[in-house]
C-alpha cells in the first residue's frame, strides 16, 4: 500500500532494553529517510487489530542462537528483566500475523546478540526472517545484527548509530520497491 509519505512499523522484543534501543534508532533512521515510522514492543501488539503500513520491521534478542522461548524469557526474568516483557516473544507473535494484518508483504528483521558470537550464522534474525517468510512476508535485505556486551548489555559503542544508518538504508530499499510496484 503506497502513500505520499511511506510508513513503517518497528515491532521489537526487548528484555534488557538493548533491542528497544536499536528499534528506536532504526525508527529515527526511517524518519530521516522520509518515513512516518513508529516502534512498539511486541507485547503491546499482541492483541491489537490491523495496522496499515508500507513496511514491517521486527527485532528480537538472540536466545540460544534463535528467537526466545518461554523458558529462556523466564531465565531473563531471573536475571533481572521485567516480568511483563516476558509474557510473549517475537516467535509467538509471528505465529499470529500475516501480510493482511499490516497491508504489506515487505519486511525487514534485526536482532541483538552478544559480541563474542557475532559471526555465528544462527541467531534471532535468521529465525525471524524464515518464520516471517513462511507467513507470506518478503524480506528486503538479509537480517541485521547489532552487538551487545554480555547478556544484559549494554550495546557496544557505535551500534546505535549503525542501527540508525541501517534504518535509512532499509527505508531507501523500501522506497525503491514501492516505486517499482507503482
């Protein structure tokens, strides 16, 4: 669905605020690219209805080289994460969404991961991308990974700025797709 000003929704799962920081930076980058963009936690979208956007983005922390599960989120709560953030994760959220809910098939995914495993191919973004594809979405680019120092963070220096630049790049890729489709 193309508009004069394209729109994007950045949905994220964040237990220790690192993925939330990345999501907010990506949202700023999308706005710099001329998008009407908003970011919301996956827990707040768990029970809402349709939202019409041109681009859906999803971000999540990497737990055991994949998306979180109820047991890994419970472990995060034991380490100090707020319990309300653990009630639903990106994996469960994906199982209830499709392009019809958002008015678009265009998507992008990102994850946060501990810096010492930065090069490993398995991560939350890889899993999220595969699951979204199965639900009918088409990824604009390969998943992006943003690095944290340890399980609870913080983000490594420069990652927030890199996330903002990535938001600008994804915005440009989405604009190209929308123009081709017009």
